[in-house]
C-alpha cells in the first residue's frame, strides 16, 4: 500500500506553492508596468564544488517560481570558474537534486566555463579603455594598500602602467609565462571609496589547475565579481537575485554593466539568507564532516544536503512547502527547525499508511491461543475516519487515490507468540504507567486486550518472555500498544536519525562562509583556503543515529520500496534506498510523530532517548541571531495563530516577539490574519521594534479587505502601507483619497490590450509561435497603459484569451 510516488520531481509549476508578495515582486511588477524588459528572466547560479543543501532550497525556489509566476524564463547556471574543488560529480548532482525538487529549466542550462573566451575579451576591452591594469605586488602588499574602513587606499606602483604594457602582460599571463600569484588583473575604480569592494577589485588571477570541463586550456581564471554579472548579461537575465552578503558586490556589478555599456542590463537584488537551526551549511564544514568520517557521506540522512534529505525519505513537496513558507525579506533570519520538521510531518501525515513495527522486541506468549493457530485480522491503513465512502463504491484515501475497499486495509496475523516493545512492559512500573505490567492489562492495537500473568528473565535480569492471557472485550485496558506476530513478522534493521547537533547554532555568531576574509592568494568567492574552525564539532549530538533490530508486520512485503509508512507510535519510516534489500530490510526514520526534542533533552541530559548519560554542554546564550526554543506558552500561541490561518513562520515570530505580537493582537485581524501577520513580520517589523512606526494596527484589516477583494493590487497595498507607517494616516484612506483602486472594467482593459497588440504585431506573432515568455512584455505594456492600476489577474485572463486567438 502506498501513496503517490514522490521520489522524483515532475510536479508542474502550477502545483508549486507561490512566492508570497515581497519587495522583489514589487520591483518586477514596476519594471513590467514600465515596459523596462520584454519579460522576466531569473537564474540560479550554484558553484559545483559541493552538493546543494536546504539553504539553497529557498534561493532556488525564489529564482524559479518568481520567473514562473510572471510568465518568464528560469535558467540554471553552473558558476564553474574555480577549477579547484569543482567537479562533474557536483555539477551533475546539482542538476539531479534540482530536478527532483521539481524545477524545470528546459534548454536553459548554462556553464560559466563555456564563456571563458568571452570573459577574456571583455577583460581586454577594459584594459583598452584604461579601466583595468595588471598589478604585480604580493598578496600581502595588495591587502595593505587597499587601506581600511577609515583610511583610503594607496595606489599600487603598477596602477599607471600603459595600455600597451597591460595588454602585453595580460596576454602573457594567458599564455602561461608567469607562475601562480605573480600578477593579477585589477579594475581601476576608486581607491578612496567607502565601499572596500570598489578599491580596484581583482578581476583575474593566475591559477594552474585542471578544470573539470575546460581541462588545461586556461591558466588564468576570472573572479566571481567579474564573471557573474557578465554571465547574467550574456544570458539576458533581468532580475539577478542573490543573498545579502553580496550587497556590497552590487557596486562592482553596476560598474561593469555601465562601463561595458550593456543595455538592457540586469540588476542585482539582495534578499536575506535563511539559516536553519541545529545544522551547518558551510560547504567547508560539510566537507569536513564527510572527510572526517563524522557522517557516512554527502547523502548521510543526518546531513542538510538535498541528496541526504532524499535518502532520508523527505519528499520534494515537503521541501517546497518549507521554502514557500519562510518568507522573503531584506534581513537574514535563522529559521526555527520546527518549521521544516512540521512541513515534513504535514506532508507525510496524508501520504503514509499506518502499519506496525517493533523496534526493540520482547516476546509475549498468549497462553489461551492454541499453538499453530493464526487469526487473520483486517486492519485499516488509515484508522481515523479519513477513509470516506464514495458513490462508485470506491474509497478515497488521504493521498487522493480512489481504491477498492479491500485495498484500504491489510491482513495482520495474530498468533500465540507476539513481539511488543520492551519499553511497553515494566515489572516494577512507576506511578502513572499505562502500559503492561504483571496483573495489568493493555489493548493490542486492533486485536483485543491481554493481561500479563508472569515473566521470565535471563542471567542479567533482562526480561525475555512475558506470559499473558487474551481477555474478552468487556475487560478494561490501561493503554494501547502495537505488536507483531513472532511467526510472521519480517526481521528488519531500524535506523533512528535525529538532529546532528545538540545546540541550535553550532557555528556560533560568525559562520565562516559569510563575508569571507580577503585572501589574494586564493581570491575565490568561496575562499576554500580559509581555515576551518573545528569548534563546531564539539556540539555534535552523540545520539544522532541509533540502530536497533526488530520486526515489521508482513503486509509491507508487497509494497513498493519507496512507500513511506507511519509505524504506529514510532514515527515515519521508509526503506533505505541504498542499503535495504528484500532479504535484509533496513528502515530509516524520516521524522518522529511529534517534536519530542526539548522534553527528551531535559529528561536525558543532552541527547534524545540517550542510552547512557552524557556530559551536559551549555548552549550559547541567546543573541539577536540565536532565538531560543519556544516555551510551552509560546508553542500554544503558535498553535492558536496557525489555526487562525497565520503561516507557521510568521506565527513563531509573533509568538516570540512581544512587540510584534502585541501589535498583531491589536489589529483584530479576523479573516485577514495571514495577510496582516505577513505585513507585521516582513514589512513593519523594523519600524515597530524601533518605535518609529505611526501606523495603527486597527487600520490594517480595512487595507487587507481591499486587497482580498481585488480592489487594490499588492503593489498598491505595499506602497500605502509604507506611507501610512510614516504619516499615521489610515492606509485605506490614502487609497480612497488618491483613487488608487485597480481597474477591473473588462471593456476598458480589452481596449488597452487591443492597442498594445496592434502596436506590436511582430511580438504577437512570436508569442503565438511559441515564445510564451513575451507574456511579461504584454502584461507590462497593459499595466503601463493603465497607469499601473489594472488588476493583474484580470489582465492575465484577458491577455491569455486575446493572445490565444
């Protein structure tokens, strides 16, 4: 029994959660309205020097789905300009992981290395323009000459070399006449700029290393800050999105685009990166975990890499739901790991059939069941009223499948000898114990009630066998336990995975892959040569993997290998796709049924379900970047808010932040809770925390109502929201006073569409010929013709009908 196959991508873009309105979508809508670009083109540009991890998921989701939502084009680009550490293995692995995630870039796959010759040509052009020069000082001297934040840089003695000398040296660098580090090519910009990035950045360095695609053809390689904007321009990218640590690099980006005269040219926009608690995402640290044998490989299910999550059994739908739910903002944020774990649980809850497995077995002999007798029970895969009768005689499963009634249940054998969990029997039970003990009763799931009469132990005092009696249904039971038949159950290995680190922030406050120090000897944007701080290893969770051997009910034998199960009372599991075989089953736990981390940490001194006491290590003190786990009261508030429609990421922020939580409560958001929570957390938070916002919470529902009713657009709502925060005027009043309501009159919009189509017959023909990316152009022209007031949804519908004809 199984739900839909989720081991591969294949969802259409329409089933992927949408990108919530944010400052980047506002820019795109403004650009389309102004006709700045014929359409939207984005790109995701990983460097193939490692496997993708969960931190990349958010960025790839933003790049891909933003383009899809605006009828644009999405590119996958491998930024492979650093031959050391890059490989075909990583390049192919990245493509495989993104395809699994559901992203379809079609023919738009690019390699930076395919354009080495063109980059070189642009470098020569800069030299000929007098805007670049070959520098020959040492790396240490170059760093000294750059100055400091309070002191301007000093010109290199080679800064005024002639154009001819610079061209000669650069061509000889290309020809391999000089050793590594002898010369670099630098841009000639501004040594006094307060932005250190503009103090004559390095554009090319000499590096003798075999490139995984170009071989030994090149011995000089472009720097990221030079190659990246050029590649964006060559591909026709319009909106180049990157994380916040590259905000200062944008100045180089703009300088190159303006100096080389690209038009239309791409623009860079920075969003806050998303870190995740209880893990590390530095490629160097992940590599250290692999190479040091801390984990079994890049696909070890405890790793945050996508291939590890795939092996763990997480589905692409869960990962996409997580990425869509954490929001886009201009600030870096650490995401509570419970947001990710809950996305995984929510996904598995509706797709995982319920079966029974015993992970730490102890034998039970039921004396009043005859030896050799087998009673066959018919138990439902989904026991809690989620299987519904259908008019056609089929039943609808939570997975969306419709099957015959007999397919919604499975046969489970009941025999004289069973296995139950060892922890479900205690001869000396503590107070409040509700499982099996001598003289006590429990209900076997779906099979009746048993009483324990006696037990046997081995020489070490460990219980080996429990003698029991099967009672009638009139008996009362203290609790319910799961079980399997000793004669029919399948032996299996169970791998119980947990968080790899014991503290939320093992990297501390200064993760080494953010804003790497200037290193002219290496000068790679990944800066692989920087030393690795091994201090994070002291926070490893010694109980991140426990292996047990037990039994699973025989019904799983005929199921597809990729079936995800809920093992009752144990968690969600699936067969390990690497190590499991039909004759040697291995099940890995994808995730527990609920978050028991905090309780188990407290109970067992540092590790969930710890087998031996371990030394307690104090977690770092809370900092603005290190939110502590939510209290029980805060978790209850999260539950209340999410039940009211608030996204979990926003709910956790509101529960944790007293200022934002109080403001949201004052709004009495009602049916607009999700929208107002989003505005509070993502748009108004900085001003609210600083006490600088003049907007009244009670005025927000009216604005949200206008947006929900289609009377204003997202762009209008965001604009008046910002203005109201500064002026104190009710945002809905601004809308009314300035007549900002969207145009929904289909007659007027159809007239505008006809005018745009009549003015652009070549583009109409191109669109109808298959260039559907032009939809962005037509949308922008119509928005421009209506002064930006047209309802985008109505425009999209009318344009689709008009262009389709």
